[in-house]
């Protein structure tokens, strides 16, 4: 007797844009972390931009100096400008990376190009902020934080560039957002229909049950009448 041959398990092929979708998840994670950490950094602005006392305010008013922040005054201290650019670029760029990363994960055609532009712009602003931090009298902690963000952004830019080339080689279908005919979209996670439709269906079911019971009662009454007439 011949021994049965062992069937080789079929290897499932990965999706055509698996790397791009994975890069989208990475961009979402990095973007949200950048946004949250730099929102916390906003609460520490008093360490490098202390609130003026009443005496300082009176002296500046007497000297004719402006109290508000201007672009010229901000760049008089390069370290302060570097702090500002680091926090703002990380916050805005982080939000953009999270949104566009979600688009890449959802197989949107233009999401990868937008993500690459966003990461590149954020990296450029972050590099400029790093130059200002090194030129000015910034702390070593701020310089190291900026350098770490630059490395993270450049790494994300490399991943996004490869994901864009993958999407260009195998673009998603054009009708990815079009619902096919006959497909029913559920109302929520728990119910397929809205409350009005569910209530109408419940009323129809109850009416059908009442009609069935009424027909059964009428049948029994007819049988009783027939038996009564037959016995007479």
C-alpha cells in the first residue's frame, strides 16, 4: 500500500500594499506621541519664558518697549525660537502624520504622498529649530530632545518614501470608497437598522402573529359550529 502524501499547507500571500499599511500604523503611533508629548511641553514654557512681574511691566512701559511677542524679539534669542519651533512643528506635524497615516492604513491613494510631504516639512522645521538651539544658549536636554525627534522623523521619512513607491507600483482601486450595489450598511455595531425601521418591523411581526391567532380562533369557532349542527 502506498503511503498517503502529506498535503503542503498553502501559504497565504500578503496584501499588495502591506508595507504601506504598516507604515500608516507607525505614522499614527509616532504622530500621536509627538502631539501628546509636546502638548505637555506647552505647560513648561514658563521655564524659558517667565512671566513678567509688575515692576518689569511698568519699566518696559516707561521705556517704550513693546510688551507683546514679535517675530523680531523672538529671534533675538535663538534658543527661544528653537524651543518654539520644536514644540509647534512637533504638535502640528504629529497631527498631520496621525491623520495621513490613518489614510495610508485605509488604502487611500494620495495619503502616502501627503504623509511624505508632511514628514519632510516637519523634519526641515525641526532641523532649523535644532540649529537655533545649538546657536543659542539652550540646555543640553532640549538639544538632545530635538536631535532625537530629527532622527525619528528622518526614519519615518524613509519608511514613507518606500511606502509611496509601493503604492505607485500597485495603486489601490479607484472605486475603493464606492459601496457596491446591494450591500447593506449597518446602522451601528449592535443593530443593522435604525430604531424607526426596527420598530416598524416589530409592529409588522406582532400584526402577523395577531392575524395568525385570529385565524386560528375563527377556525376553532367554525369547527365548534359544525359539530353543533351535526349533533342536532
